[in-house]
């Protein structure tokens, strides 16, 4: 006897399952295409608006610290500074450059720039220091800025040294203020490739309302460079070095919309800040974390701590302007400033899903907990042990070397 079995219900379930899977797949594809279209539209529209925006009339103090960067000075930087001074107008600008004991011919490049600026009668101060890193290291250890490393040696900390250099570049600002000569904004310039239009776009970030506005900087695109100073709106380090960079939803969504990105801290090659806090009765200064805290194998960028100390930060905010992208070489600048869209469809989709997967599968909790525990222990050691810039701190110890710096 042959028994014939029918599977109508099983077949129906299989067909329904296939329809559901197909519908979900179609919905997934449509969702990605819509998101991709919106982001590409934002990029296209904001780039056009950025290029067409009129320039504000402001007085700008330009500050720069230079060390061993003769090549980029001669290839791009000096010309860009000359063009910027000319477009701002000599009456609206002051240029302060502090050269800190270079081993190459950075001094010669800056002397050539000085001649050019003199032709345009641009007010300026260019200081050429003959004190090298090696000279600094070989000086008798002072009361501040030195640390005993695990090797038992007392060595010069990198960040207090850099803070001192940046503060020296601001010395003319203080002297000019005493004479009644003031400025609206300070433009801090690293050794980057930029154009005057990049600067004007940066100055106009968030319609000019900010405690600080930063560009995005690139050495090896598509990876951004200054990971040490950049913190998202929640104070976290970036989750990835490529677009859209951020873990925090507020910072990430702003980056996707190509609008000013709220962050806790940034530097990234080029920074604009209101000048007023730097000439206040209790003036804003660059600094490092205390030596006693750094002894716990901790460090923080002076370019992050400045935002933690800035009294304007809470009210006016710190922003990254994704429309202003600078490079540490000519090819890097060209790569992030193409004629058409900066980001390709493939780059956008890959970035979105890499970011999601990392947010779903990783956490910064353990890294941040290690830092917070050390800061908490340090705070119990003495009255007055407080650090407002804890979000800037990382688990590193950095010291100055003759040809740069190193981890210990």
C-alpha cells in the first residue's frame, strides 16, 4: 500500500518566509539608497553654499608655531599666508610666528616670508629661536614640566613644552591689547595646506557664533590626522579615523548632514577662536595636566585642554566644520577637496556600516574607566587636585626627544 503525503501547509510557510525575506531585503536596499541620496544631496548643497557665502569683516590675529617644516612652507604655506593677509587687508590682520629651534632651514623660509609680508606692510612678529629640542632636554630640570619616567630618568614632558611655545606665539597679542589694539578672532595655523577661502569658511562656522571652530585635517586621506585633540559631543574619542568618525549621535548626525559638528574639543590643523578670553583679567592660556597627575601615566593635549578651560565653551560651543578640510601635503589637500563630491557613494555606505558595526560591538568604557580611576586616586592625594579636562586625558606618557617626541 502506497501512502501519498501532501505538504500544503509546509509549502505555504516556506513561500511566506521567502516573501518576508525578500521584502526585508528590498526595504534594506531602499533604506540605504534613500540615506545615501540624502547625504550626497547635503554634500552637494552645502559645498555650493560654502563657496558662495560672503565674507565677514573681522580683525584677525594669526598665530603659528613652526618646527622643521621648511618644505611645506616653501611649497604651499607661505604663499597661502601672504594671500590670506592680502585678502583680509593689512589693517585687519596681525601675524605672529614662533619658530622653535628647527634643524632644517625653516628659519630661512620664514625670513623669505617676512620680506614678502613687509612688501604688503603686514603687521607681524616672526621670532626665530636657536634653542633646539636637544638644548631644552639638556637644561637642568625645572620645577614644572618634568617627570620621572619608568626608566628612573627625569625627562621633559612634551605637552607643557608645546603649551609654552603656543603661549609665546600669543605674546604680541597681550602687548597689542595694552596699546588698545584688539582683534575679533585668533586663527591658529598648523603647517597645513589651505586657501584663504578655507579660512573664511572656518571663520563663518555656525554663522560666526562659537567658542572654537576647527577644520578637518588629513595627512593620509581618507584617515583624519589629529586624533589626540578631537572629542565628540559626549567627550569620547572618535570611533573610526574615516567618515563619519564619531560614536556620539549628535556629532555623527551633524557630520552626515555636513553641518557644523558639535564636539567637546578639536584642533585639526586650523582653529578659529574669539580673542577676548585670551586678554581677559584671568587670561586663557595653553597648559598641560599637572605633573603629579601625569606621573600616573596620563597625558592630555594642550589643544584639548584649552577648550575645557575656555569660559565661552559652555555657552557658544565647539564645532568641527566638515566643509573646511586641510592637508599636511599638496596631494592630501587635493584628495579631500576634489572638484566634485568629497565622498563617493561607496565611501559613504562603507563608512555608515563600519560605524554602526563598531558602535554595536565595541565600547570606550574600559579605556575611559582606566583614566577616571587614576584621576580619582590623584584627586584624593591633595586638596585642590582637580582637573576640568578629564575627557581630554589618555593612558599615555609623552616626553620630548631631540628629533621629536616619544612614548614611555
